[in-house]
C-alpha cells in the first residue's frame, strides 16, 4: 500500500504543479499560435496517459493487494485478445493525436508564401551573420569556392544579382512587422540552431545544406535570438537581437546597411582607411574565426579579455604568475590557450588551427587596438 500511496501523491502533485506552474511560454510575437496549440495537445495527451496509467496501477495495487490468510491465488490467463485490442486501439488514437497536428503544422512551417521576403542566416562559431536581397529582390549566387574572411557568405563576385545584396556582419538584424519572412540557414562549421522564443520559430542549421522556415512578426520590439544547439565552448555567447519595427523604420535601417559591392570596395581600401594590410587581414580573420564573439575591441568585458589595450599590458594568471603581453606571448597563447589561465576568465578558449601567416596577421591586428582601457 505504501507504493500505491506514493504514486497517488506523485500524480496529484504533478497535476497541481502543472496547473499552478510559474513556468510559462514567452508572449507570442508571430503568426505561429499553432505551435503553441500543438504543444498544448502534446501536454494534454501525454498527461492523460500519465494520469490514467498511474491510477490504474494504484487501483491494481489496492484491489489485488496481498491479504494474509485469504489463501487467494492469481488466476493464470496467458492471453486476453479483447484487452489487447482495446489497448492497441487506445494507443493508436493517442499516437495519431500526437503526430497528426505536428505533421500538419510542420508542413506549413516549411512552405513559405510566394511573396515572403528573404533572409539568410549564416551561423559560425560563435556569431551570426545575415544577408538580404537588395533593390533587385534577388539573392546572389553563393559557392564554397568564394568563401574567405572578407567574403564569409561565399558570394560570387561576378554575379550581378550579388552586388546589391545587403550584408549584416553583426549579431543584430531588423525585420518589418506583419510581413512574411522566409529564413534560409547555413553553417560553416558545426551544428547550430537559430531560435527566437517569442516567434516560436527555430531550425537546425546543418553544415553542408540549406534549411529554411518562415514566420510573420506581429509585434514590434527587441527579441533575443540564441543558438539552441550545443556548438562548442563559446555556445553561451552565441546570441543576437532581432528588432521588429514598422516598415518605414525598417526601410531606413536597411538603407544604412552595406551591400556586397560596397564591402568589397571597402576591403580594397582598408589600408588607406588607417589599418595596415596585415592588420586588416587579421581583422577579417578575427571575424571569420569567431574571435569577436568572445573578445571585444571597445574595452567592454567579454568571455575573454578585451583586445583594447591588451598589447603591452601585464597579464595576471590564476597560478599567481604574471607576463607582459608582447608578440611572443600572443603567439604562444593563441597556439596553446590552455597552457596558462588568465585571472578572471574561464579557460574555455579553443585551440584554433592557424597558419603562420594567419597568426602574424591576427597578432598585428591585436597590436592596433589602442591604449589600455581605464579600470573601474
């Protein structure tokens, strides 16, 4: 009887906790209320099975409990076809109720409207990049042959449709309200997952393939995006912002974003803009390798030490030792980041494969990052 009482308390407590739970979904900000409805159906169906099965077990434990001196023996019944048919039928109905709504919603989820605007999301450890069509409304052709630090999307420089593609080399993207968006996702390295909880929209980003989904933002605001697949030590820092605003504000923002042609021209003239050639290559490399996801260049704290004022300072380590940050220090630390742990930071930096020329360029870029930031 103790087991029956314990099961009854568990079932009662579970139902009460579900009814008064403090955990609720974030407010819906897209057209995918059907996602919430599908989740509700799943909770109801599995909840009913949980309650009914456990109540049946409780009843069985009580009804057929051992009674000393009664001399009763359980009847041997190897088959009960009628009971098997009932159990098979009820189970089938439950499985259909679980699968059918999800399959119907998913079929709609990957079938965007013909007039949906296009947004490409590129995931890479540990940052997001975005691409939108320009004035011609067409995204340019991409190819792995053209992928480079200065061309992370791999756009074909000879493709006319690619020249006016709008490129957002940052973790923030803007979208207009009440306009359908077809989201196409790609990854350069490992499995990622772009997820905005308020949109109920997410999709695994598998290296080597393009996956897509669509949604319609319905509420203006700033919404945090995140990677919902463990993608390495910098996974917690792989976050971004999706800003939903009215059409006029979105158009004004879009006009301020650089096109592929403009970024190529800027890359060609970086030397004249203040950075030496090698440092410019290092900056592009820091973007391509995801270094900027953990190291800032404005003095703000990040997952790792800021690069502003890093060169020339004296760094302290958890073992009590210190070292001056010079070129040899940077090269050694980048080659083997686990050798010593910088005080105040977790030892989570991965070992990144770099050629000697790439390492020289990255060190040259770090050296250009100004004076040491003021300490609070």
